C-alpha cells in the first residue's frame, strides 16, 4: 500500500509530465490542493487557474477563490458561464453534472490551447469513483485529466496534506454547486438558485459551517451535521422567519443530518454507477 508521501510524489510526476496546465479552480478543498501542488511542481509560470462564475456558484465562494489564488501566487482568471443556457441542464436529469462539466471544459480547453497550456486538469479524487459523478464521463470524453484521482489520493489525505502545507482550506466544508440542492426532475431556475444561495448564506452567517438547503418545490429541507441539529432548533424561529422572507412556504430539518449527495439516495444502482463506466 502506498504511503501518503508516495502518493504525493506520484502526483508530482503526473503534473511534471504535463508541463503546463490550466486548473479548473473552484476554491474548494480539492481544487485548492491541486493548484498548490501544480504551483509547487511546475512553477507559477506554467500554471493558470480559472474559476467559472455562474448562477450555480455562490458569490462568497468566488471571493474566497480569488483571495486564495492571490495568496498562493497563482495566475488567475475568472470567466463567466451559464449552466442554465446549456440545453438539457435546466430540466435537471440525473446526469446533470455531465452537462455542467462538459460545458466548463468547452470553455477551458480553447483558453488552454490559445495560451499554450498542454492540459486542462480538475479536482476529481479517488473517493469520487465510489459515488454518482457524471462529470467524470465529460472529462474522459474531452481528454481532461484528474491528477489527484490518477495518483489515488483521497479526501482525508488531501485534508491532511493541506493542513501540513498551511492551506486554509484543509478543514473547509465540502461544497457542491447550488443545483445539487434541487431534486432530479425538478426544473432548475435562477430564482430557485438565488433562494438557496440566500438561505445557505444566512445559515452560514449564523455560524453553521456545513450546510445544505435542499429545495423541494416551495419547501426548504435544511441539512446540517447531526451534532448541530440542536443548535439550529435553538434558533428555529429566526431561521423560519428568514427563509419565509426569502420565499419558502415551509421550512423543515432533515433529522438524519447532513450527508454529501443526499439527493442521490433515490437513484437506482445503475444510475449511480454511470460515472464509473466512462473511466474504466
């Protein structure tokens, strides 16, 4: 079994073989670690971080990404995209993430070619192979590389190394686009995304770090870690009033607590396995 140091060295070999890379940079735990490693192994002149700003990307995340890229000394660009303009995306099929990643790579690959970067890379990790990740199929089709996944690095190892390297994202809560809060088959609209963003931002301002507001029509289902349930209930009146003001008719809490990809729980095994078929 490879040690964490061996995996990081392997990551370095993978990155160095690419020579120059464009990093799809959201500012999350994985992409921040990937950017840090790319800068270390390739040097800042051979790395370009690009953040895609859209309706599904909270403003707070964009500002954090800009600040982090600057802190790391990376050349950084923010481009504007719109997932809602992608045919088929707003209908919210189970492979919604395929459309999103495919469009993202459609934007990044021409930029990479124009500026002389040989590869586009993104922050998929080893853990993703056991989850519903249609975006991996888009990457496979477009020749976009996932160095962290190729090196076999897991989330726990990324957090460990990030802390060791002094990255402030080492304990950052997991993040996914706002569309992931809407059940498959329910239409995604700019209004819904804005409501979700406002609701989650409010809960974060109250001090809850790991938060999801899942939107079921006009009902908000709040997910926080089970250890935080009592704290949310302690401010239930405040939360209820704010989310009603935002536009929700009903406000509920998920008693099972936060878990990543909870809306995937309704998928059958074949749907959940779609991601792995593209990378076998």
